[in-house]
C-alpha cells in the first residue's frame, strides 16, 4: 500500500498551532503572578509547548494542504492541544491528592475544556483546593475551543488562508460553512471579533452587577472566568455551586448570553450590517428559539405545579413560586439545549418527568455556526422535512418534492449527509452507552442505564453533565480508566462533527 497523504505537512502545521498555544498560556501565568502562586507550572508548559511545536514544524516546509492533509491536520491539532492542555494539571497536581494528577484524568479535563464539553473528573472545585491560575487555565481552554482553534489560526496566519475553507469546514459545528466575505480568512476574523465582543460585553455586565451591589460574589476574576465559559457554551465554573453561587439577577443575565452562544454567529454580523431581517427569515433560528421557549414553558409549568419538584438546598422551592420556576426552567433548558452545562439547581433530584424534558433538550443541540454542541437544530429540521416528504410521496409517488429551508431548495447530497450524520451520531451514542455500562459492570462500579446513556450523550454531544452521579454537581472521576479514554474519544469526535476524525481510521483515507 502506498500512502497518498503527506502526513508531514499536517504534523508540521500542528506544530505551528502548538507554538502559538504558548501565547494564551501567558494569561494563567500572569494570574499566578498576581495571586502569588507558583509559576513553574506554566513556565514549564510554555517551554514544552514551544519546543514540541518547533520540532514538529521542522518535518516539512510545504504549506499546501489538500483535503486529506487538511482533515488530518484538524484532527491532530485538536488532539495535540488537548494533550498539551493537560500538562499544567499534571504538574500542579504532582505530589498531591488531586484527581488531576493522573494523566488520564488530566487529559479528560483538558479535552473536556477545549471541546467545551464541561464534564469534569474533579470532585470539588474551590480556590482552597486549586490555584487561581489552574482554574483560569481551565476556563480559558473552553474559550479557545469555543469558536475554534483552527478558525483562529486561519484568521491570524496568512499561510493557512489558501486552505482556509477546507480547514474551517472540517472544524466548524454544523453541516455547512456560511462565508460572510469572499475571503475565508476575513470571515474567520469576523467570527472571532463577534465572539470576542460578546465575551467582553458579558464581562462588563457581570462586573457591573458586582459594582452595583447586585452580585457581591461576582468579582472581576469570576466575571472573566464565567464569560470565558458561557460564550463557548462550556460550563466550567470556578465555583463549586456553578451559577447557583450567584444571585438570581446573575442567573437571569446568563440565560440570554447562553442563547446568543447557541445562535449562528454569522447572523450577528448581518445585524451589525443593519440586515437584521436575516434573523427573522432564518428557519433554524426560529426553530431554535421556539424549542427553547416551548420546553421552558413546559418545564416551568411542571415545576410550578409541583409535578417535577426541585429538592435540596440548591434551587429552592419552585412549587407555587412563579419567578423561581421560570428562572430554573429557563436556565436549565437553555443550558442543556445549547450544551453549556451550567446549573442553578441539582436537577438530579427532580422527578422523572422533569428529567425527561431535560433529556429531550440535550438531544436538540445549538445552531450550526454557533459554539453549541449536539446534533444541531438545522439537522433536525431537515430530518423532520424528510420524514414529512416520505409520508407525502407515499400517497403521491409521482410528485417530485424537494426539501426546502427558508424558501431555498436543499441539495440532495446535503440531505443525505445530514441523514448519514444523524444516524452515525445516534449509533455511536448507543454503542458508547452500552460499552460504558459493561465496563462499569466489569469493575463493580454501580452505573444505572440512565447514567450510562447520559454519560455517552454528555460527552459525544459536548454537553457536560448527565444524570445521577454525573449530574451538574457530580463528577466522572469514579469511571474506570478505559471508560474515561472512550469518553475522551467521544468528546474529540463530537467537537469535530464525527466524520473528520472517524475517516482517519478507514483504509481508504490512507490508500492511493
């Protein structure tokens, strides 16, 4: 077999990505200096990152990427940054009882961060157990992964602009790439500017609440940390109680920003260009908002009437409490539907009806072109329209009935691609859930079927928390090492829309 792909080019560009990753590592290094914490963790990581990056860059001077090299580069770059991102956890945890001292746990936490999954293997998050710098790095990994590391590289590196469309398409969440300008590098810069702008706005609003006395716990550190994980729909929080640690006004403010994060960012560019009608005309956005609103009303009614009561100290009483019922339902539905994973209540203690609504929301996902995970709203729209067409053509077999979205005919190849992805997603989800259940049984770990299904869905869909012991205030630490490795793989392929990674494991990809 002769290898067709020039893997040296892909790995050389992966080295370039690692070399530039040393720049954001300066942020937690600065935090360590501010709080008087040990800086050796990040100094060593920066040195290692630069050294490995330079070594990989020397593999090839060629910069041209064909489709196969581009796919290998995207998959390898995401795996490489997750491995490097785990290094600070291992160094900081060395010689301590921290779960992150284990390389597998550290890689799990890092992959969860960069893929904006938000699942964690740490039992307790607090400033007493973890340095401010480590927690800030944990937040920063999600912000870097939110809009996409490769999209950022295309935006700032001219040498990647030639192959930019293929690279961004391989990384972008959703079945299609919406070019805002003729040049893909300019489109990448626009998306990152919109992303940065909303992050800065959220920081300002959160810290403004603190200055106004409405959120005493929302310090500048917390404002930055939560903005870093809200806009990428990540869900990591340096507070053990997540967003429940803050006042209701902070919780209400977080909801619209989670909605923004799950919206196609290209639509905001049209608003800035005074073409706001694109929002109203966009069928995916309308369906996305309708899903959030309808599920929120349904869950709020159940909480208010007491059919899905919120128990425990977090969340408070919802039965007969209209504002709290609305806030808890709006927050949890938006958080899980957009794959953010924040929590204001321990919904593990809710009744089965409430959990069923939340499980349904987890399957929906955000919009294409957003930072949200899951199957994506646009795919569900196409699947539903295909089912409707099948029913129609069963009665009228002689009629040609194309699939339309917003008045535009969807290409049949795109329809087949959506159906193939959806089937593959559900198949991998079910297969992984079965493996997690069997693996837990092998080591005597008590894992219920609901926990196994939610663990598979939470990692493949980059959602974060599940049900039972892996709920919003639980941890994945008790899973066997083999299960954690499988979930690391699920997070990796889930962030890259499955196909660009799985295709690497086929013989056809490598053969001439």
